[in-house]
C-alpha cells in the first residue's frame, strides 16, 4: 500500500530553481534513503513532505490518518523540563488514562454495595483498561529508559534540565522523543551525526524493526546499507528512485548513466544522419525533394530528445609525501590524559610503521580527538611519551578546522601558508576543490562546513606530509567527495592515522582498527567489518574458553593439531618438507628486499621505496604464518 505520493513537485527560491517535476512513491513499511550533494534540495523536499513548506506547484498525497514526524539537524529545546519530563510528554494521553483508571478504582471501592453502579463503572473500567494496555500503558517507563540508553544518555542524567544539553545532545533527545512517538512516517535528517558507533548500531537495529515507514537523509553509507531497502537521489533538481540499499543503488546509478549516455549518443548519431539527408534533399531544390525534407524535419521536431546525462561536479585531489620515512613512524608509550580530575585514558600504547592505515574507534568522550591533538603537539600528555621516527612530517586535519582563519578570504588562507606559489597555482588548487571564481574571495568564516573542510584538505594536500592525522575527515563532505577522499588516501604513499565514525570510510581505507577504552587501546587487523567479525568470534571464544578453562588461541591450536593428526604420516612429512622449502624461499626474498631498501635508486624514489617496504611487510607476515604452520606440522608428526 502506498503511504506517500509526490507528483510534479516544483520549488524555487527567487531565481534559484531547487526542485523540478519531482515524483516520488513511498510504500508503507519501506525504508528509503534520500541522497544527493550538499545543496541539492534534500532538506527542502523534507520540509515540503512534512508540511512546513508549500511547493510552487505539484501535488502531495499522504495516507489518511498517517502522522508525520521529522528530525531536523537544528534541534532547539528551551523549556525548563528535565530530560525525563521531555520524554514523558510523549505519553501524556497514556498517563491521563492511568490517572482516570486510578480514579475509577477509587469510585468502584465506594459503590461496591451498589451492584448496578458497580457494574456500570466496572464495564467502563474494562474498556479503558483495554485502551490503556493497547497504548503500551505498562511499557512506557521502560521504553524511555531503553531509548535513553540506546542513544548514549548515561543513567542518572534523566533529572538534568534539557535546555542545558549541548547541541548534539539536544538532537539526540529530539530523536529519542520522535522514536517514542512512533509516527507512521518517520523522517530523519542526518540522524547519525551526533551518535557514536554503539548508538548508531542501536539506531540501525531499531529502524530495521520500526513498524512504520522511514525516510532518511544521510551521508553515512554504512548506515544506509544496513537500514534501507530503497533509495532516491536528488541530482540536477530531479529525483530518481532505486531499489535496494546504498551499494545496490550505486551500481544501478552507474548502469543508468552508461545506458543513458549510450542512448543519447545513438540518438545524436541518428539526428545527424537525418539532418544530412534533409540537407541533401534541399540541395536538390526540387518540389518532391523539398517536401521530403520538410516531412523529415517535422518528424525530427516531434522527436523526444534524450538528455545528455550530466553529473554534479566532483572534487579532484591526491595526497603525496615529499620524502619517505624510516620503517618506524610513530610510537606512543603508556600515554595518559585527563581534564579536571577525570582521566580520559591511561596506559595507551600505539605503534605505526611506514605505510600503515590505522583507524581509531571508541565511544564518545573516550579521548580519540584528544589523542590526535597530543600526537600533533597541540596538547601535552599527563604521562607517557610520543616518539616519531626519522624524517616524519606530520599533517593534521582538525574536524573543528581551528587552524583556519575566519577573517581571511579563501585565496589568502592558502597563499599565506604557501607564499612561493604563483596565484594561478593557488587558484588551480582551489578549483580542484570546487572553489572557483569569486568563491576564492569569500571570508573563511562565511563558508559552509563542507566548504571549510575542502579548504583544510587543500592545505593538507599542498603540505605533502608523510604522516596524516585525520580527525573525522568525512564530516560535512557529501558522498561523492567522500569517495574521492577514499581514493586519494588509497593512493597515498605515506602513513595514515584517522579517527572516524564513518564505518564505510574505515572499511575503504583502514588495514588496522584500534579500539580505544579508558584503560588503553586494543588492536584488530583489517577493516571495520573484520573488526566486527573478530569481536563476535572473540565473545564466542571467551564463552567457549570459560567452559574449558583455556584461551581462544589454545582452542584454535588444539583444533588444528587434531585435524593434522588425522592425516597419514607420509602426507605430514611431505607437508613439513614443503613448509621448510617455503620458509627458505621467503627468507631469501626478505633478505633481497632488505638489500633493495639500501639501494640509492630505491630509497630516493618514494613510489619504489613504498612498494618495496610493502612487499617486505607482506613477506614478513607470510614468514610468521609459515613458521606457525611448520610448528604445528612438527608437533603432529612427532
């Protein structure tokens, strides 16, 4: 059943056309993601659907009786109510029913000697009790506590005045209130912006089980993959619908663009052929040929022209390191930091080698950004040391963009840091980040968050540092810009340490995930999906090991040994000989690579030195695995 239909919606602001002939059909119970570059009109469309703005033309149809609830990015709570009281307002009708039930119970006690009056009250009481139970009368206190815990509000904060919350906390409180209201159409504008990973995962699970229909604007591609079963894209003022989650949408969109481009080229070729025929007919200048030319011209005029597919402008950049580092890039030893008597983290160790791609995750408030500030030299640790290897140049991207100067214009923000560059070179770099024409004379303080982020990335690109510290680099970037950033980091020949809540980004760039806790940090090889799988196995392993009194590593070793012992002695001997031969070859390869590292033509060439260092790390890892296999085979054959 269709819950919402939009037909030929148009909207302009003065001379700026935002939406043109937008059509949308949203089925009841579906979960749709709405995507598009910043400024494409997503929030405008949301306000039209929510009834907060009228379209210039077109029609909107909503299922009769359906309630619409919308979460915006600008939550403003000014009341003197506490957090608990703000959420209890949602259940005011239920609480009124409960008060009436208590009142009826008292009256029933008074008239218990009057059978007629008692029966009348008893029947009314039963009807009201049924409505009360259907409305979740016994569940609402636990629902409030569940939503608060899921969205990261610590127990005990319920009595805090809501107006004293930070901007992000107010948005989370509005989201909690909306989820408790349970409208038939739930509209969320960037709901994960102020959530940590744990809260985001909770929201994903909640929305997947949500009884109503969900329409969500988000740049979080991992979130869209987890929640959405259909997508819609606003591009060039028009809207296109797709089935499936974000990854499926991306494939379909690319296929659509390629198909439309092919159809456009074929039609253009046919138009050119017809125009050549018309010109030839007219050249004959005979009555019959002129009529034939006019007939073909009329058919051409009636032809429905296929529009040439165009895409929004995309940023284009890459990162390069101006010199190579040693193998050891960064060592953090027993680091501790706190503020006003509260310890954020202690006993934290971290070791980065050349070419590492490390993502730091953890709950809000554990000190992830503080750690980057300490490594970047912006803060001093309370205890511990930060040690850099040889030739390390640190580039730091601050999510708050504190290194930018609000009073400067964009051009001088770059030029002042790189005065040797010609003005054309500076403007060329800014053009790569879609800052062209008069945009370069805007004051930095007037730019949007996304534009400031692009200016900061432009400066970082020009510095050519070999160790990049990135604090939430995808914040404020649209999806296309995020994809370009991921590609640029994938080609980067230096070392990367990033703090990010963007799980899709972590999957693309990280080869190691560090989970920060107040007690230190724990490392997991691989990207975010690998981290989740290892956490799941870890938890299962802990349960399994607790029963047997052994560690997960011991369990794995015992399973491998039992499997090998089932093989014949001859097969084991052959495998042992093969393992020894593989070890010898790998050791020779490592020795050769180490010799190559010392050759001037290698270490003076950043690309070659990075390649050799990568091959050396891979060979070393392979050797460790071979020795482990050799040890198991030796034990099984003994």
